[in-house]
């Protein structure tokens, strides 16, 4: 009996030690990189480093932004993000990335619609291929503001420090102009579908696509970061586990920046 109790005791001690060690390892991994904002737009005017409108916008809610910048509620708000070594480079890259982020947004929605509407793997794949190369017309998309943050990231594993400027570009679009953006995008996608019936069905989804891309649903911070990580993981493992809609490898740069940005502002 004493031997049995001793064995149980040793087992419990080993389990506790292993559990503590595992927790410590996980914790060390999670804090391997620490980022902080050291400078930002409007700092000299006592502006906040993490404006509430920015946090809400990244979570999918543009109401605070519209109020703070005097934008009519009827407008659609979209943003982009990028990083650079200087403020000017980050601003320029952010405006360039606006096109890439809108293309990713529309491609995701169109392929999702194809999967549910056409219910045919071959046609869904054809739609995905067409959506991947379709161009986005940004006519009528007006830049409202650009907000930048200088961020220092320390990596304890490599004992290195990286400094970069992250910039957000925020645009407003009328409902009419956004609908034109959708229509022009679909005009580039539809002719590449091999089935005329499929073309008609996808053309009829324009109203649903408009609804999906203009209705705002605020996500939690956890869900937002998880969605970004999921897309990054899908790109990294696309050859092993194909994802529909498949992210483009060209999106990895702005997704990486957005992941860092979220870790900083949340």
C-alpha cells in the first residue's frame, strides 16, 4: 500500500512539474516579441497613440470614425495598412495596399458566393481563378486620413530590435461608387466562367455581395486576430491544405503588418 501511494505521489509530482514547464514554455513563446508605440501622428498635439476610432475600425465598426471625422453615415468606410522605414514610405505603401486589400476582400466574398450558389467544385475553382486575376476599380474612393505609428519590436529570442512605421489609410466611398466597384469586378470575373448558367447565377448574387461588403459586424479582438492568423496560416500551408477561397501569397506582407498592428493597438 505504501509503495502504491509512493508511486502515485511521484507520478503527481512529475505531472505538476511537466505542466508548469509546459506553461512556462508557452508563456515564453507568446512574449518572445514585444512591440510598443514610440511615436505617432498628432503626438505633439496631444493626440492619442491608439485612437478609439482606429481600434473600432480594425474590429469592423466605422461609427466612431465617421463621428470623429464628420463623415455622413451613408458613406462606406474602408481602410488599408502597410509599414515602411520612414513615415513617407509607410504612407505611400499604405495607399498601394488599399488596392490589394480590396481585391482580397472581394475575392473572398465572390468565391464564397460561388461555393454556395453554384454548388460545383469545378465551377467554384474556375471562379476562384478568375477572381484571383480580376482587377479592382477604385474610382470614387476618397482618402480621408492617414494615421501612422512608429513601432519598436524587441525579439527576445534573437535579442534584436526592429523599428518600423505602420500607417493606416482610411477611405470613404458612396454607396453608388461601391456598387460600381462591385459591378466592374464581377464584369472581369464572369466571362471566365465556362458555363453560361453559372455566369447568370453569379451575376444575380451582386445584391448579396453588396450586402456582405457593406454590412458591418464588430468582431472581438480575439476573433479579429484569429482571422488574420488563419489567413496567414492558409497562405503558408496552401500547398498542403488548399483553402477555399485560397488567399494570395501576395497578401502575406500586409497581413503580417496587420497582425503586428493589432498586437499594438489592442
